[in-house]
C-alpha cells in the first residue's frame, strides 16, 4: 500500500460509511474465485409422493396453487431468472382465477382432459401438452376429469418480480372466468389468416402446443437426421406471431437423445432447467454427474460445461426451459463448444 497504512485506510472507510459511501477498493474481491456449480437434481421418486401428500393435507382454499417449488440451495429459487414448480390439481378442483405481471407456462406431466382458461378461452390439458399464460392474462385451472393432473409450472417471476421488482397481481372477481372465446380461437389466430382487429401484442398472445403435434415433429426431425452435436434432435417452442422465442423472458425446447447418443460438451450464458419426459440417461455438469430417468428435473447453470448421454434401449426425451431471450435482449448470450 504505497499511499497510507491499513489503519489509515480503515479509518477512511469508516468515514465514508457514515456518509453511505464505499471505496471501490472494498468492493473488489481479493482473489478471483470460480462461481460455485449450483447444478441440482430432483428425483421424481422424491417429488411425486410429496406432491400426493400435499394433495392430502393442503386444500386449495388454504393455498390457491398447490405446488412444490424446485429450490436450488443458495438461490432460494430454481435458477436466477426462471422458476420451475410441480403443481397438482385433483379431480373436481378449481384453482381460482387471477393474473400477474410475471408470465407462466405449463407442461403437462400426467393426466388427461383438464383445462386452463386463459383470457376467456379454455385450453385443454393432457400429458405432453404445453401452454403459455403471458404476462397479465387472466387464468384459472379446472380438473373435471376423474384423474389427478400434474404439470410443471415454469415462470419468469425470479426475473420479473425479483430482479425487476414488478410484482403486481390481481384476483378475479369470481372463482372462474366466463368463457368468452370458443376453444381453438387462439390456435386459429396463429394460422395464416386472422381478423384485422385481432392483431395482438405478441407478449400477450397465449399459445398451446399439443403433444400430438409436437412429438411427431420431433420424430420427423429425427428421421430426417437433423441433430445438433450438443443437444441431439432439438426443437424450440416458437412464439407463433414473432417466430422467435416462446415469450420475451422465457424460452423452451423439446429434445430427443437417440440410443447411444453422447453429446459434445458446450457451455452458454443461459441457465437451463430440464425435465425428463421419457427415457433415461446421464448429464455431466462441471464436476457433477446426474443419472436421470422419467420425471426427474435438473438444472444446468450458466457457463458450466455440460454434456448428455442417453442410456437404455428407448430414446430419451427432455423438456427444458431457459432464460436465453433475456440474455439475447441485453446482448449477453454467449456459447462455447468444446473442440471435438
Ligand atoms: Fe398464476
Ligand atoms: Fe446446453
């Protein structure tokens, strides 16, 4: 320290602190440390019985949403910008109507023929389907089937409510919304024609991605040999209006790892949350190794090298959600691939 003693500097720091000021020399880490590898695995064998238990002891009158949130130690959420939770709606139950600034999406894990109503339109929910509830859209969920329905709730509240501090929400005046649009209206609006007065802001256009259309598209891509060295056969869920990411703050993919596939390691500045739809395999994330099978969830933090390996005789199918749209919006998205 060429200009003064440590004691002198500490006294100066105390003077600054009394004025709510801090010298840059106190904010700089003394040594460069690699960020901790926060990659995390949640086994379906731990999630499922506890979700069913929640169904026995947590009434929807007590908590309007019955979810188990995936919480990464040290983060208090699943990932910095994106949260994944697992929701259960039992037969005959209604999760009441509300809306909020954060946008949510639902990927159905189990169950048939329940529905969510988004801004007046009922959207059917069956295993493998994926639906979006963009920011500030009214939504309620009803299960009129005779089976429980379970889905992944994936939303951007860590970014919208946390980082940006935009936390508004509102309860609808009644438990459910009236149906103001026929089922299929949004789907039709996504098509090649639409009424001129129905041009909506893309962020507020709900969309549904039926499994019966997505899965054949994935199988077609596999049959055509479309494969990424780092992700296998992979498709983005696309915003039908913009052709870009699903939502301004949230992207999602479906990918298939064919038998004996081992992907090439890469890393990127986006943070990804995976859910195993089918099959089994292994993912190595930095110094961690996750063996996964159907129903498991795991994370790949930003800038951690990772690679997937399929196991067993059947292809593995992975759903994933990520914050790449946020990083791209601020020109912060980077990817690096290991030389093969
Ligand atoms: Fe909600
Ligand atoms: Fe990746």
